[in-house]
C-alpha cells in the first residue's frame, strides 16, 4: 500500500512532466500563452513525391492529334475513361458540337466532367479545340435518382470559325460518386 507522501510525490512528478511537456510543445510550435495564437498554430502535413511535377492548365487528350476525321463526321478521341461512359445524340452544325455523356460504370451523380472537342479542317488537321466543364453544385440534395447523363454544347472557337468541318470528342475528366 502506498503512503500519502508517496502518492503526493508521484502526482508532483506527473505535474512537473506535464508542465515540461507543455513548455517543450510551445517552444517547438512557436505557440504563445495567448489562446488565439495557440489555436491558430496548426500543423499541416505536406507530402512531396520525387520526380513528379504538379499539373498545370487544363487536362488534354493526346488523341486529338492522332485522329483525322473526314469532313462532316464526329469521331471519339481516346481518353482514360472510355470504358465508363457512352456518347449520345452527337450533332455538329458548323458552329457548335452538342451531345450527351451517359455514365455506364455505376449508378451515381456526375460530380465533375470535362468534355473536350477537337475541331478539324477539310484535310483532317486539328485547327482548334473547345471544352465543356460541369461541376456538381455542393448544395445539391439527393432526393431523386442520380443524374448519370450530362448534356453538353461546345462552340467552335472564333479563330477557326468557317474552317472547322469535322469534330472529335473525348473526356479527360470524369468523377462520379
């Protein structure tokens, strides 16, 4: 059985360790005694991956440069998500391409989607591109069945208007629940 003096000594050691621990923590983090400064001092973990460069700009599809569609046609440009969707109701009127992307991989809302259109001249040479971007609104509630089909329209860029006679469509971004 421990004596009262032994318990008091143990509690004193615990108290001293706690004070030392707080002092060491405050010194290491630069925290001060004021509560706001201590609350504002937070550790943010950061990771780096040797040899990887963060992406810049919009996602592109190399396949836009590999297809050479005939005048009046709309072709698919290969992308990383081709097994997760189908293109529907594609149309090109010389001023814009339109259609829809229907997700087939599972039943869930489309959170983020980018559709990339390549526009080609009569020789099948890529002369410009355009993009449709969809982000699901954060205030969307899930009271109805998920939306798996996203319609899009992409205008021909003004600087190639009149020269664009064929189109390729690809999807560089597709995120669903």
